């Protein structure tokens, strides 16, 4: 399959926030995503820190980057700086995605570069790779690059960024694209 998109989104990768059940009067429960609370009480009373607004910022960064990359700018587009352009049609069909998440290096890794190396190295801590992908896939679906993330076969890897490298996500999409649909999108304007 040909490569359709190869993009790097800068920022510290965040997982999709988990939902918690909140009791409601009458015995029913509701799933609540904590968006604005920094602290909440765990079952045993210990406070846990949760910063879902970081996840919201990361999702917005992915969505904006994907919208910019998936927009067609033609010579008749008057103002490219303001984001005028036409979105390509969403990918519909089998898609292969390769997602590499790059995390910032720890202080120890920066202090001992000869021990850990200067290139990117494997990351084997939390957050889980599937939770990172869930948030990224939701953001890409929201941006209109593909119809639904259920059609995507994904390979996920987590890395510490190289020394001097930026944290973020590198995404490579491969899909069978029909040239006629791209030409139809250009001619319909």
C-alpha cells in the first residue's frame, strides 16, 4: 500500500483519560470523565492526581495537525495562512497505521548519555500503548482523515526521544487511495 500521510505531532503524548462511575440518586450510575478536577478521592481515601486537560490539549494538537495535513491547497485558494482550503475525502477501506510515540528523557538519562545512548531508545513504562492510541485514533477520526478507526490496523511503539529530539507522535498512514476521489474533491469546488 502506498504511504498516504507521514506526519510528526509535537507535544508530550498523553493517554485517553479513563472514566469513573459516579453514583446518582435513585441507584443509577453515570460514567464521568474528569476534565477539570486535579484531585479526587480514590476508594481508599488517598488523593490521586489526574490532569485530563493535558490529554485534551494533546488531542487538540493531533486534531489540528491532521486537519492541516489533510487539507488540499490549490492555486486558487486565496488565503492559505487563514486555513482556507478543502479537506480531502476521508479514507474508507483498509488502512495500516504505524504510530511511534516519543517521550521526553528522564533526568538520569540526560545526566548519563553514555550509559543510555544518544539515539531514541525503547520506553517501557506507563501509559499503556493502547491507551495512547485510543486518544490519537479518536482525534484523527474527529479531524476527518478516516471514516472510522475500526478500519485501521495499527503498529504502536513507544520511545524515549533522542537527545535534542522533540517529544511527540510520528504517524505513517498507508492505504489504497483511488485517484478519482481526489480529483473529484478538487473539481467540486
